[in-house]
């Protein structure tokens, strides 16, 4: 007769990726999620992320209100697991909870069962084992974008937005790459273009889609306007009048091009399908709050959030960095990263705020370095994992 699969016992925590990664890596088929009163919602998120056909997931209440209650709860878990092969995930919960579970679960070894204990170190990309065969194994990249969001209690709204963004981006991909790959060349007049296009994008009357420059542009700015005109984004009389085709075209030239620049780089093979999205709208399962993310990608179980800005406003930039840092921590936990990508140069005060909140910045001419920057971020993750 075939022995039943191992029972994986884990403790719901605020950093549930540390539970999810080894469970997925080991192909766990039966999982018990211990939930304290404060961690019921977190346990529900972990259960949702684990859901697979044929997988058995049981949420078990665990009273952590006192040492006596912790011992009783650990004993109750042990009684139900007598005779089973148990793998205790010691990453979550308090030290007292883990010690009590370890002490009580040793009783399964007194009968026909067995016990192994693992600890997932997400920062060092490794899983450490205690038990009959002590060992260390490298974490494998098992989380995609959907799993990363689900385990943190978020769901994606409007899954078609990413596909629609690709469809919009392709016809003007050449202009988008020109603006991003040669950001230094266009830096001196991107502010003027942004100012014109933003006013048109916010206009209520169709006649206000026509905006006027102070003087007829020449050189690179004139060339850029001609390219935009060829693509049907605007009409330019060769002098000072610029008429944007519609609000969508104005929105693209006001800053939407930067988001499309990120998208084009990601779909070019930089990140595996299913591990990134742009123009992403997500909703918190707990409080129903919506959030917009310009781009999010997952590599080696780590998340990177990208915020795109084209306006040169110090206060707006500082607020955006603060919100980006908060969202990074909620969606990716302690090992996640964040990048503030600005088409315009930023002042020292903004850079100071970014350093304070551990947000990286690429601004102005540095936009052209986006791909090398992401590759360095990916390699850093791989190097840390392979070095163990």
C-alpha cells in the first residue's frame, strides 16, 4: 500500500512567501496552515495561493494567547498527526510557537511517524533542514506574478489591460524607443512636449486639443513632432500650432510613452511570460482598496515594482516614492525592490527621499539604462542564490 504524502505544517505569517516558496518547491500535496487569531486573513491568502487540483489544504486555529494555550494547541495538532510523516515549516510564527510545536511533534516519532523541520531563508535563497538528514538546498524560482500577488492578499483586476497596452504600443513602438533609448538627446525639450500634451489631455473641449508654442521649434524637437505627425498622433503646421489627434494621443505624448517604453523592454524577452505585467490594477482582498502599478515583475521569487513619471514636480515625486515604497513592502515583502523611473531629471531632495525609502531612481538621460539596470537586478538575485 502506498504511504500517504507528507503533511506540511506551516504557520501563517505576514511574510507568507517564505511559506509558499518551499511548499511549491517541494510539491506539497497536504498542507496544514496554523492560524492565530491575528493571522486568519493571512492564512486565507496562503490557502488561495496554494489552491491546486488534488491538493489538500486545512486551516487550523492556533491559540497563542499564553504559553499554556500554545502548548495545548501544539498538543492538539500532534494528536491528529500521529503516525504521519510531518514536515514542520519553522519560518513563521513566534519562537515560542515553533519550540512548542517541535517539542510536541517529536511524539509522532515515538510511534510510526517521522518529523523533519525546515527553515526558509528568503534573503539568502536557501532552505535549511533539521532531522534525520540535515542539509541545505537552494531555493528555486517557483513564484510567478499571480502567486506573488495572491499570497499577499491581492487580486488582479482587468486582466486584459496588459494585452490592450501591447496592442496600443506596437504601432508607435519606434517613436517610443526613440524617446527612451535616446533620452539624453531629447531631454532639453521633453518638458515642453509634456507641458503641451498634458494641457491637451486634460482639455474638456475638442478645440483645446490645439496648443501653441512660444516659438517655432527646430532641430531635434521639430524632427520629433514630424515623427509624431507621421504616426497620426498630432498635426503640426510647421510654426507654433500643435493639434493633438485626441485625448489618447495627447496622453501618450504627455507621459504614456514612458510606460510603453517599459512594456516594450519587458516583452522583448527580458522577463519570462507570466512573471510581469504593466498598467496593472490590483485590489486588496481585505480592505477592497484598488492600486495602480505601472509595472511589476517577479524574478527568482523577488518582486520589482516600477513607477513611471514624466512631470518635474518635487512634491509629487516625493509622494510617489513614498507610496511606491509602501506598495513594494505590501506586495513583495522584505526582499522586494522598487524603481522610480522619471523622464525628467530629479532634484537632490527627491534622491534623498528615495534613499530613505530604499527606492532606486533612473531619471532623465538614465532612462536609457533601464534594461542594463533590470539585468543587474536579476543577476544580483541569481548570484546570491548560486553562491549558497
